[in-house]
């Protein structure tokens, strides 16, 4: 039974990060999920050296989960670990693959991993993901998203591939990435229209990445800060204009009292005027602006902030409450305070095998709410 539970927990790790309706993962979120995977393999990293073992080890993944966007989902796959550095203190390299299908006929698959070289100073991370499914769709911009009568549906396919080439210092990670983004809206039904906008796009993405991390623990920090900045450019292979994007995350954590931590998350995703709607950020998901149907509110730019109070109650059990706000907008001159999206909620936390399992109830504007289950804190 313990082995079965371990497989299910590991399955949730990949499902949370690359599920059929997962929020587009930024590097900070991917790092948290990958850290949980490392903890699963090593249980307590840093407490003692890991014995040198170059063998490739795998174990199966399977599990089920539920989201309001896709319904009940079943998944299966595998995870593997192997050593690429002679230094036993360097984390194990890893690779994982997963495939999912849901009751509303959404399908998804993903391959992800990371490999360490030069005694851990250099790392290559990679992700390849495919999603196909039907979702509710309100159109583009805040006003359409806020109008309940605008709800229709969209059937879309997306392929994302990304490779990161990074240098690892004690607290700094820096480097660049190269990727490919394909999106095709096979059909839009109902009131929403995208007149004048392409229904499909293909872009080569290239950019830089800089991380500064002083947190005392990646999976469940109680103090320190995390900064991630990613400027990038999208070059079309389908005739569209190129665009620029800047994505940034700033998190900090402050211990308050015994078992209590205040966590603050600031996020921005800003694109140039030529960015097509197919790459616009959307509110909702399980990381930021929890409580909204993912992608209901979407525009060229997104800014958000949230404050969460985390309290350990008894042994492995804890709770969290949060509040915050965000705004989707076409340009900085087009920001409207009245269009601010509030978010608040509460959740349960359970720490097991070095991982944090969570169940959250999030609320937004009147009538909008969501239940979120996942692995690791939201940030």
C-alpha cells in the first residue's frame, strides 16, 4: 500500500504541473514541482551525501484528479532518475512522461526533465507538452470575460516545447532558453468572436532567464526571497509579426510566530502590442488569481499580487488563507482600476514525504469560485 501511495503522489506531481488544464507554467512553478520530484527520490536532500549510483531507475505513475475545466481525469506514465555527475552531492538528473484523458474528451501528454553537468554547475531543462480540449470561452478582454452572456466554447490544440540552458551558482541561476509554441483554435461556438485575430499561430521563442533564490526551503519556505525574470522574443513561422514579452516573479517569505509564515507573491506578464491573443496570459488556475475559471479573463498583459498566511496546526496538518488582486489589460494606458479582479480563499495543507499536498477553495467576483487540489504551495 505504501508503494501504491507513493506512485499516486508522484503522479499528482506531474499532473499538477502539466495537466490537461494546467496553467502555463513559469520557471518558478516548474522549479517547485521539480524540487518535489527530487524530494521524492532523495527524501531529505542535503542531510547526507547520496551514494554514487549511475543506474537508470524508473517507476510507474498513475492517478486521477478533477478540475472544473476538464472534469474527471485519468493519467498514466513513468518517472526516471539517473546520475550525470561524479559528485554525489549534485542532484540526480530526471526525466518523466505522462498522458491524460478526461471525461470531457480533453487529452494531454508531456515529457519533462533536467540533466546536470560539470559537477552540477550547468543544467539543461526541457519540457514538451501537447494539449487538446474544449473549454468555455468568453472572448478577449475584461469586458467580454465579465459578461456572462458572452460565454461560448472553444476547441483548441497547443504544442509547447522549451529547453533551458542554465548556469547554477549558490543562489543564482542564469542562462537562456529556446522554445516553440503552436496554437490552433479548431472551432469557436457561441457569442465570442475574434474578428481580425488569427485562429492559429506558430512561434519560435527565445529569451533569457535570471533567478535569485535565498529561500530556506524551496517546497515549503519560511523565510527568504525568490526573484525570476524572463525577457523573451517570439518570432513567427506563420507570417505574423514578432513580439516581445517580459515575465517576472517576486516572492518573499517572513516568519511570524511558531508555525506561522506570511508569503507574498508579485507577478507580471507584459507583451508588446504585436503579441497575438493565442499567447496572452489568462486569469485563473491553481497558482494566481485562484477562484476564476482559467482563461475567462484574458488580455495582452497581466499583473497580480497576493498575500497568504500559512499556519501549521498539528504535526503534518496546516491551513492557509489568502487575499489578493489582479488585472488583465491591453496596454498600460488602458489599465482600469474598476476592472480589478479580487481573489481570496482558504485551504488545507498536509506535508508527507517532504511534499506539501493542498486543497484550496478560491473565490473571485460574485458567483465565481473554484476548488483546487495540487502538490506544493501555490508559490
